């Protein structure tokens, strides 16, 4: 099984990027070719990595847009390779057998389409609850089938991308992984969370991004409008309104969130392809019905 990797960068973490590429170079088995996408900034300092190709974009296309460019650099839908790793530029693969574990996982399970890695604090080894992509997240060391995956620490079989399409460019940031996950599950693919596939990453809160609250809300609405059967759309979004209020965000954060929520209803969200009801049942059996 031939592996590639996509890394997007804004050019502001050159030392971290080099450390990540060093960890990819140390992976056992066949070399992993890497595409580094400069998302609105030129890629520098990687000339001494012969397995790296670069793509410089004149503007920041967002996380899904930048990753989609990296996918296409491996041919249409990435099909020059069998699977792609998507890695944050400030992450690090601490173990040398991660690529081999990915190859083995996809080879042993033909229905497996996506693998979500465990994200660990490089200092403590701890995994934040939000980095375990399931509701029962108290034990991050338990691997399981899941219904979504982590954006900067995963592997996707390129047959999935060829069949259901890539990440939604218009999302720019937030929930693009769940959009792809729901489409993949609707097409019959499965997703695994694997605690033994580790990406070290500093424990930074997502709210550090200025656009976080607006885009999280807007994309939540887009996600529902694009993918859910009509009766579930108000139920799903109603639950998330209640959960957001229960978390007691600041007044400014709440204002941004409801502004994004309104934007999600008043702006185009891309094509609507509601999932089958049997997919709803599959999500429910996997522990996360698409109402939360």
C-alpha cells in the first residue's frame, strides 16, 4: 500500500514543520511522499527533504481548501497513492511504525475508509477529551469505530475521496471532517479511532482562532443542511443551541456564534445530499446519532 501525506502551512512555524518532516522520514517501510501546501505563504526550508514537494498558493484557501489542493497534487482525488495522511504542521509522529500501522489497518479491513489518530500532549502524553472523536471519550486509550475524525491527525483511503469527493472548500475552518465522514459513512465506509497511532501536538484551544465561534456555528448549520434528512435538521441544530448555551460562553462569543448561525441559514452551503435513513441508524449504533 502506497502512502502519501498532505501538510498545509502558513509559513509561521518553520521549525515545527521541519520536525514533522523529520518524523515522517523516520517511518518504517516504504518512504511516504509529502506535499506541503503553502496556504497563502511560500514554503521555505524544506529543500533538504527529497521526499517533499511543495505547492505555494497566492491566498489562504482555508484548511479544507488547502488540503484539497494537496490531495490533487497526488493526481485526481489523490489516486496516485492508496491512502493519504493529513498532518498538522506543528504536529510530530513520535513513533516510527505509524505508517506501517496505517498500511496494515487498511489492508486488513477493506471496509475501513478513514483512520483517526490519537493526539497527545508532547510534554505529558495526555489526550484531551475533545480529541477523542466519540461521545464516550473518558478513555482515550480505547480504540473503536467512530463517526468522525480529527482533521490534522488522520489517514484517508483515496478510494473514499474518489467516491464521495474531498473536503468542503466553502467551510474554510471547522466541521469539514464531519462533512466528509458523514458522506463516507453514507457510502458504506467505516471510520476507526486508533489510540496506537499517535500524533504529538501542543494542547492549544480551538478558540484561539478569531473566527472560531462564527465559523463553528455557520458550518454546523451548513453541515446539517447539506447532509441530514429534513426532519433531523431542526432537531440537530436545536440540540446544539442548547449545548452552546449550557457552556456559558462570553457575551461576545455568544454574539459571534449566533451571527454565524444566522449566516449558515442565509448563505449557500454547497450541494445538498441527505444521508440515507440506514446511515442515520448506523451512526446511532456507533454511539453518535446525528442529533448531537
